[in-house]
C-alpha cells in the first residue's frame, strides 16, 4: 500500500497540480471568493480607465466588446475623465456611463447586475430597469446580466431586456490587458484575480488536464482517498446535536424563549412559543416539525458541505387561510429587510411559491470548507469549530431577531401580555 501512495506523491502531474493550487491569493485571503459585493467592487475599479491600475481603457474595452460588439478607440493621448463607473447606487451593482461621441453619437449607460452563485430575486431586475429608465431619459440604455456562465434571467420579461454575459468569456479577454505589462503590484493583483476565477468558479483547463491524467494513472489510490474522505460537517452537526450549548447560546441572544423542535442528522431546528401562539402562526398539522410552526430557525449542512443558519418557512402541512396568508406576508416583508451585515452577501431570498416546499429566508454561513483549508491545524478540532459556530449563531440571532420579531408581530399582531405568557415553557420538543 505504501508503494501505491509513494507513486502518487512522486508523480510529476501531482507535484505540478500541487504547485498550481498551493499559491497565495490576496482575494482568497480577504474572503472574496464567494462574496458578490467584493467581486463587484474590484470589477468597478478595474473597468474604470481613470483609476491608477495602469491598464487604461483595455479592461473596459474587453467588457464593451462582449456587451455591445464595439469599443472605445484607444489613444495614448485620450482623456477618459467623462466616463463614469458607478458602484451600488440604488442597489444596482454597476453602471457604466459613456458620454455621446466617445463610443457612439448618443450617450449610453450600461446597467450591470452581477451574480456569482445566487440567482436574482423576484422582480429585482424589473425594479432596476425601472430606476435606470427614469434616471436616464434620452440616453441609450443597455442592461447586462453578468453571471459565471452566461445564465439568462429567470423571468421571461427580464430575459427580453437583460443581455446575459459570461464571466467565463470576460475573464480570458481580461488577459489581453496584461500583455506586455511585466510585473508590479497592480499587474500581480489582476493576474491573481484571473487565476482565482479559474480555480474557484470557471474551471481551469490546465488543472482539469492534470487531474484527468492523475486519475488515469492512479485511480485505485484516489478512489481510496475519496472513500475515506472525512466529513467534517457531519462530525460538527453530531457534536452540536449531542449537547445543549447551541440552544443555550441562542437563548442568550433573544428575549423570547427558544425551544428545540423536530430535527435530523443534517438539520437542527428551533422555534419560538411566542410566535407560534399568535393567530395563524401554526399549521393544523405538519409533516415537518412537531411544533407545527410555520417559521423556525434552522442550523443545517448546506450543499457545499458548510454549516449555515437560516429563518425557514414551512409548507409541509395542512394550513388554514390565515396561516397561508401569514406565510406569504412574512416572505414579502422579510425580503425588504436590510440585514446585509449579518447575512451571506451572495444570498437572495427566492420567489414565493404556494407549494409544499420550505423557503429559506435570510441566512448566513457559520463555517465553510474554505475555513478548514486556511486553518489546517484547527481542522480536526471538532469541539473548537463547534464552539466557534455556536458563537456566530448567537451573533446572527442577536442582530437579526429584532427585525424578524417586528415582521412576525406586524403580520399577526397580538397583545404584549399574550406574547409574554406564550414565551414561557417548551412546547413540542424534538
């Protein structure tokens, strides 16, 4: 067996792959990889020909060639001071304003909505288009939906207005701006960004080739490694489920009594008696939780094998008309809450659906595999990771609960005495 592993370690492709992946990346160091808002910040900077990055008009022209099929004439003496790259005004990720005569006779504005992992929320693109239409009367207006692989907008009306553009097409075009640039801080950063996008989001062809060659040569040992790959997320959830430390921390950070309800190996659920006791806040029956709550707190394993916390709406049981109306109203009101500081930046609340599926509202990542990789000495300390998760969960609840409590009491108002009475005790524990 040792000889089999030694052959893998000595393989040139293995060493080359390790060198490709084992590099310092400033964007990974600051947690930017999956944070949409930071991608938009960097793109706004690099697209702006008036910023001191040293690439001039080249990155913007790479973008314009894909968006419009044309570019601004490059001239060493040209002045681009009238071009504006506007970031996060009226919640629109990017606006590119180009005055008349520079690209075409008429002034043009490009509104850009960027999505890295999440999808757009209901009516989001329509709202942004309305804002741009009102603010840029007389301009040529274009709408760009920028995603990793050129995904079209979900709504048919939005698809007609918003042109899909792929980062997978844009990033290779950015490499042209690096030609004959040598090295330097700005160049190194730009190269790091391009490499990071390839590794983390778009797929690096060279890495794929090396990996394929390794599988061809060492499939037996790689299958053994896959079979015995540790499941840290599962171990963490088992630890959290075995004791009440998480529950106690959640109790510390809310004024209402929070209790356990039906859970599973991958999901721990909690509910509030005070919320459940309000009119229309419980289902007649539930195939989901014994407490019959239509909204609970979930700590769960996400699709990326991370640990997350969320407010979750149920639709698994038999609901009367009031509960159905409350569920829809909670969704609508929560979608307008401003909780960006404590909520995953890539997350958008999905559209409301009147079906038997649950809906995750605001949520945050408590622990990710990226943290495991960046803290290798800490990766096997399940208790230490769990304690960190518990602290973050408490902070999340502390800062989001007051806003959600306002939503719940607005949707289903009741007397203060009723709420206080209902907050005592533990109903329907798991």
